[in-house]
């Protein structure tokens, strides 16, 4: 990703603004945007609202390309920070005509910090905002077809009606994006569960839908008579919240909710079956797959016009299409490993069976792609994967390994045929219950994620990221982390996660002269392993950013996002965390005391705490200490209150294994409210456990 903004402010202005900041500086926390949809090829003014302080917003960053923010100051405003926090900011968004439609993550950038993730929906059709009271059929807002209505379910028992005209024989599709626009919202603990209901001119209910795309509804209907009809949007429980925004799309164009088959080989042209109203126009459509592997959103061309975009997997595995009947083990369809199976649980209680030849001791990786929360994989299938003997004995079973998708590694105990059974957890079935099952040899591999997803660093200060590695299929090699595209004046400490550890810490430091600036960065991990034949294989994997999501009751969740971002800000509450010593050598059974001095900004005198671990309400989310090394809580002074000096004591267990130069850092936490805290970091400390 490219750097989007780098600003240089005079040193005197930095010092002036720094001295005027209020205590407990917090980043802006976005909760909602109105309108939540913007049209391609148009400029739209949107209001971004949320919690904490939006003062000093000067830029916005967007996932992907084609969206530009205008109307923000070229530099952060000078002068004192208002006593009353700013809760919103207006931004003009210009969307290119060729910008990819769909949901986009975005952040606001301020002199105080980086916002949490917000979401905006890019659409093709005109956007209409809900304005007047429209909670009865008589007061329904009249809308054209096609359009996208940007509305809110803002109060308990709020119902929104929209009136539209249709012609006899016309098919319309109605889709709400509401719950899906709230998944990544940082501190929105209660979410919209929208429901659609269709009425005729007399108020008679014709159809309804709930929970088609996870919690969001979809409804297609063919009208036999011309006239005025009404579509209602409400929360399924009649709840409401001023922050609950939604986008209601009304279209007469052919609509595609899913594709069958779900997966295609790179660059291959195949005939696919559209699921949705598009199937009424054309039952089979030619589709040429992208050449890049992985998950995509693609349109179909029907009668020379593109449809909406829907999910498509691109895979190098040999493609197999399910052949009926395969409802019993005796009818199981023969497949060869490796392959990718495209199938569908089209009717309730349907079972799909596939048989393959297993080799004793040769492990096979099986992973389903169908329904994954927070992605465009939104099949109706809640899949369960079973491995059977030919006579029906269950040897292995999997459910909800990757979101709602099952996955497992099966090692055949003998050279025999084995049966794969695929079913829906609740014995449901539908044309939209499509799936793609990968069958491949299980080879060593790893995945990576980073917690948290952003770093906000004042000049001369540091912040810490915890990088987690998940090793699979016998992978036991060190993983070297690389970060690219840091803002000017910011450096990242080196990190190689050794085979005996599952995580490590990267410390990002802005030098004392670092200018205000921001960039989206990329983090990758690289490792090399040797196969049984001695052949070396080098793997490079991208890191998935994790944004913290605060759960009901103050718990801390994590949600995958698309943007890993670093910003240099004005001096914040904590200017520096000094620790001595910076290099530690421990023998098994020994202890060491880390002396910590926290340099506060002159006006900041609120309580702070110290830690090496990333934890919340007793749960640990990041631990850079090597195995056998722990914090001696009873000998450490970590709750500093308004003081600035503390210490932590580390101890190596008598059986601690030797390890060289493991990086760690001391974190200083500033509480913003009951659940939110901002963490500042020391520069890296290198820990060695001697033999």
C-alpha cells in the first residue's frame, strides 16, 4: 500500500499544540456514517460520527483505490483543543466512476491519532437519504427503482416504509446492508438485525425475509400486477439505536446472490449458474475467472450488462463438479487427491458423499470455503465435514474451523478408500448453499496476524505490535517479519519468531524530528523448510491486521480488517518510556529487575500502569516472553497511579530453555474509559536465557 499523507509542521507549532492537549488523549472511534452509501462517479458529503475526540482530523485513508476525501484541512488546525470533544466530522467523498463497488474500510487521520475502522458502501445506483418521518404506509417515502436508500433504525419500534411503482411481470430485488456494516465497528456492542417485509397497496403482506446474508435480509419478488407497493425495514426484535445505519438497495436488474460452481481455475472460462433473480433471465452464464488466486468479487455479463458482484474462489487445484446421485456412501462420487470439489446442499436433509483413495500415514488437508463471517463468502450452508469408512463408521468430524466452515487434517490409518460426507449442521438446504472443498496434501505452512491494527506515535515515542504465528502440518521453522512503507522518521525493530514461540513483538519508534505523517503498511513473514527429500521451500505469508472490538460487558474481541496503519501524531500523554537495562541475560532460576521511568507530557497527571503482556480483564492477548520466563507479579510495581517510576521483575524457570536475543518491551497504559486504553511502549529490550 502506498503512503497517503506526510505533513511537516514547524517545531514551534508542534510544541505549542503539544502543550495545549488535554489529558487522556484518545483516537477517534467511528460508530456510523450518514449517508452510509455513496454513488460511483459522484461527490457526496458524508457525516462521520462516533465517540472520543474527532478534533484535528486532516485526512482519510480508504481500502482500495478510487475514493478521495475532500473538504478537510490541509494541515491540522492550530490553537487550543476544545474543552468539549468533537464527536463528528464532515467529509466530501469523490468516488471514481470505475471504483470497485462494495463495502470499503476507512480511517480518519487526526493530529491526536488514527480512528478505528469505519465502513462506507460504494454503489452504482442513485443514493437517497431517509429524511421525513416514514413509520406508516401513509407516510412512506416515495423512491425510484433503481436506487439505494441510506436510512437508520434509530429508535425502539422504529419502522421505515418506502413506496415504489412496478409494472406487471416485473421482478425486483431488495437487499439490506446493515449488520454487515457494523461487524468491524470498534465499540458498537449492540448490532442491528434488519428484516424486510413487502406489502401491496392495501397493506397486505406479500413476502418477508430475515437473515439471508448472515443477519442481513434479501428478497426477490415477481409482481403480477402493476401499481404501488411498499417495502418495510425494521429491526427483527423491534429494537433501535441512533447509530444503526443501513443501505436498502431496490433494483429491477438481474441480481446474483451466489455462483455455482463457487470456484474456478485461474483465467478459465466456464459456464456458471447464477443464484438469484438473474437465473430467471439466463440460467447459465459464461464467466472468465481472474488470474490471481484467492477470493474475489466478480460480476456476470447478462444481456450485455454487468450484474452486481458476488463471491468467486480462484484455485489452482484440479476442479471437480459434484455429480448426483451421491446421497449415500455407496453412491459416493470418486475423486482423486489433490482436487477442489464444487458442490451444493440444494435441498433440506441432503447429504453429499465423495470417496478417495488414502495412503497410510500420508496426511490430507481438507478445508471448506462457503460461509465465513466478515467476508464475502456468504453461502447459506452451515457446513459439517465427516470422514467415514466405506461401511459408514465416522473416523473424523469438523465444524466451525474457519468461521462457519469446517476444516481438518486426516491421516489415513491404512491404504484404503475413505468417504467424505458433507452436510448442513441444521439439515437445511437451498440453491444458495454452495461450497468449495479443498483436498490437498498437508504440507508445512503458517499464518500470521498482528494485534493491534494501528500505531499512533508522537515524535520520540514508541508503540508495540504483537505478531502471532500459527504453525500447521508440522511446520517448525523460524519466521522473519518484514514491515514496508513506514512513514518518514519511523523505524521498526527486527523480529524473527523462533520455532519455540508463537508470537513476538515489533516496536515502532518515531525519531524526535519525525514529521506528522501516515501510511498504510504491509507486514509479511518469511520462512524456509526442508522436505523429506531435502528440497528447500520458502514461504512468504501476509499478516492479517486485528482490530480490537469491545464486547458487551467490556470484553475484548478481535476482528480481521484490511488496513494496518501507522501515524506520527502530536506529542501525546506519554512522551517516552525509559527502561534499564536494555539487554538482559538470565540463567535458569535467576531473576532480573527492570527499572521503568515514564516521561509524561507536562500537563498529564492521570493514573498509568505498566506491563510487558498485552492483556485485558485478566485475559492475555500478546506475550513476547520466551517459554519459561514470567513476570513476578508480587515483586513488580506496575500500578503507578500519578507517579512515573515503577519496575518489573522477570524470572527464568529452573528448566527454561536457552534462547538468544528475544525482543520485548515495557508497555505503559493510559485508560480512556472502562474498556478502552491507549498503550505506549519502551524501545526494544533484548532477553537471552543462557544455558
